[in-house]
């Protein structure tokens, strides 16, 4: 790790964590809406499993983005920090693109 530390890994980590939290919130919203749909008689019954199936990828991507953000803040394991930034793209693309760019540009600052 070099001595010249920039702000980029810290900002990338924060953006990853924010996008990851948004992914987890989206997963909870999908589960909640799917649960409500289950008990409404006029809504087709096949929508409940669809909303539940949509929740799982958002939860996985959210967790990966949060873990990658933590590693970016610590400036450790650049590959995992980059994977977290890529995962952050899916719940919130604008934060994800910025996080990918900042993580990629600061590769030499990671252990």
C-alpha cells in the first residue's frame, strides 16, 4: 500500500454501502408487496412468487455491495471492493457507476 491516500476509496465505499442499503430496502419492499398481494383476492396468485423471487437477487446484491464498501473503506482486497462496486450498480446505477470508477482508479491504494 502506498503512502499517498486519496479520497476515492472512501467515497467508493460510502457509495457502495448506500447502494447496498437501498438494495436491501428494495428486497424488503418486494417481500412486503408480495405478502400483501397474497391476501388480495382479485390479484392473480402467481404474482406472490414473482415478487419473492425478485427480492432474493436484490438482497444478495445489497449484501455484496455493503461488504465491498466495507473493504473499500479499509483499503483491503481490491477485487472484493470492485465486486461490491459492481454489485452497487444494480440497485442504484448512478451510485454504482461512480463507485466502480473510484474503486478502479484507486487500485494502487489497496493492500
